[in-house]
């Protein structure tokens, strides 16, 4: 495991949090197997329950997808994601990706991240989840919650309800990304008796549903402005007088400048719907 940054670490999921993976996967499956899958058909991330077959067959299909043009040409989510991440980067957070993907696509993943999110992320952690039987002989899987604890991540942005609940259980606050309310796979209730309306779901106190990347950045406190004093003339003076007296005006408000350059605040902003609870 790489050395842990001394800066505050924010972990970001990759597929369907940073990229339109399900849309590309559905398009690939339709082209390859002459199906008619739509984004709305993916009510679960257990893909074998969406297109049929066994879990092993679904894993093999995903390996085929990895070699396709659909995978290599994944589109990034253009919902203020890059701008939000750059804002956090300027505020000296350490941003890392924690993905369920397998290390066998590490090079392709790195190239895609460098292309679509240049200069944003410090590391990519592969969990090696959803391995085939053969891969289980050589690769080691690790749950996201374990990786987050090892790297001391303070927050996770994640689209999977399963992973969100797992990480929340070990004390990591989670922003559950549900883009425009369209992610059916995180609309099931905690007991798995879904689907249901997302707004009606009861989530743990340290899991907060968000629907845009602008809502993500809203959960971070705006840093204090470095500007503290404004100087103004104390009274009218003669232009020949070189010893003009100046009064000061104290400025205590937070900055409205979005070009944040100061360190991150000491605590997270409180979301509108619930407070993020720390372990």
C-alpha cells in the first residue's frame, strides 16, 4: 500500500461517479449480443440479474467489455465534476480514486483518468472485486471499506448503495451519488427489498444522497478569505502631507471567490438534509 498523504484525503469512486460506464456497457452489450438494454434496466449492479446468466458469465462479459471501443471511449460525467474536483485540489485536499475494478485494467484506467481528469488525482486504488474463478487464484480482493481505513480517507463519493453502506458502517461518511435521481441500482432499501423512490429511502446518518457534483462541493466548507483588513484614509489631508493617517476596516466574512487557494476548513459543511456524522 503506498504511503498515506498528510493532507486530508477524499476518496472518489470511478464508474458512474466519474464516468458514464453503465451507458457504455449497455451499448456494448446491445451491439455484441443484439439486446435492447437501457440505462433504466440496471436496477442492480449484479449484472447477471440484468442480462441473465451466471455471475461467472457476467464477469467474463465485463472482461470482453474491457477490450472494446466502448470501454476505451468512456465519456466522463460533465456535471461540474472536473470543476468541483479541481476546486478541492486547490484547497489542498488529497484526491484519490477507489474503484471496484480489477488491476488487469490499471493501465487503461490510468490513461483514461489522465485524459479526462488531468492533474486531479494522486492515486488509484483497485479493489479487485468481481473476479472470475481463474482470477481468484492470482489476485487478492479487498473491500472498499478496508482500503479507506488503511489510507485514512475522511469521505467517500460513491454511486453504489452496497459500498456506501459498507463504508458507512466502519465510520466513513459517504456522499451517495445518484445522478439526477437516475441510478436505479441505489434506489433499493437497506434490506434489499427495492426498488423504491430514492427520496423515501431511509439511509444511515452518515450517508447523504446527492444528485449533482455541485451538491458534492456544497458539502465542503468555504474557506476563509485571507483578506482581513481594508485600509481607508482617516480624513482629508493636504496633498503635500506625506504622513497620511489610515484607518482600518476589519473583514471577517468568508470569501465569495471560488478560486480557492487556502487550506481546507477544519470541518465539513453541514448538508441541507442531514449532518455527516464522524466516527
